[in-house]
C-alpha cells in the first residue's frame, strides 16, 4: 500500500489522467442508466398503473396493442371478476394553437383501472375527459375545452389525475362512446356491441376465454404485453448494450494502463 501511494505521488499526471478517464466513463454510464430507466418507465407506466394481470387481444394481432381489433361485445367472452374494455387512440390535443402528442384511452366509467383524480372529478357524460398531470402542466386546467385530433367537437376537461405516460406521451381517459367518436368520427356501426375496442384487461390471472364464435381471442400476462410494445425491447437492448460496452472499455483502459506502466519499469 505504501509503495502504491508513493508510486502515485511520483507519477501524478499519469494517475490523474486515468482517474479522470474513469470518472468520465462512470459519468456517461450514470447518464445512460438514468436515460434507460426513465424511458423504460415512460413507455409502460400507464399499463403498470392499471394493476391488471391479464390482457386479452385478438389472436391475429401478434400480441400488439394497436393491432388488436375486438368489439365491445367481446368482453362478455372473457370470464373474470374484474375486467374492463380499452380502446387506444394516438392523436394530438389542440389548445391555444399548440399541438401535443397524446394517448387517448376509452373505457367504462366504472372501470377498475381508472386512476384516482386529484383535481375535479371523473368523466360521467359524453365529451368529457380527464387528463394526466403532465398534460395539464402544458397549460390545461379543469373546465377547459379542447379539440383532439381531427374532431371538430370540443372536449371538456373535468378532472386531472397523477402524472403518467404511455410510449412517452401524456394520457387522456374518456368514455367508450366519446373515444369511438374521436377515433372513428361519424362511421356507423350496427349496434353498441359491434363498436370497436382494442383489448380487454382483467385484474385476475389466467382469465377464461370463450372462443366458440367470433374473433379468436388470446391472452398475455401484463409483463409479456409490455415487452411487445413497439420499440420497448429494442430501446432497452440498445441502451443496456451501450452501458455494458462502456464497462468493457473501462476494464480495457485500466488493463492497458497497468500494462504500459509495467513495461516502463521492466529492463529491456
């Protein structure tokens, strides 16, 4: 230990350089780790907030949220104590000329997955919406009327719930009727049961599915469902690979440095 300290005092510049390099690498690893964790959470947070264990999709959707096409009547083919229909519409919220990318979810007014509002109330009528706090921070508040997507009708903000994200965008919840109107405009449907949704979620694991008629249904655990979100796995793989590669670089730098120091002290 004494000899090592003496060596470091003797070669201050060399050891200062290697310590500086290691510090910079550690700093980059810290930044990348924070970025990876943040993006990971902002991709999936709203799904975690649902507190559901099972997700039911159409069999031909290849386990993809947006590709799954069900109808409201399909919820009756899912046997579970706590279940809810969900429709997804990725669009923009328009307020004061500013457009904000947003994920709009349609569900039942009494769905178990709805977040607790921290300001105002939940939606109870058509054209009413509740928004996440991170969307409210863009300048919206309870009572505001806003436009969503290509719809000409104005939606009324009646409540605000805690910050959440879906694929790095803020979230809006509304009724299934309002969601259908926003996404499909004036497109007619034979009945309410024929109106589209994307998925059914259940609080219980391993829901019983009735596939005797209608669209073939399949189910996933919430964990597997999240892994199939577009870009989620690829993003995590890319960022984690960069972090691991930095560890390899750091090890190689220390090894080369010690090797060069040893050669300089070896008689030739």
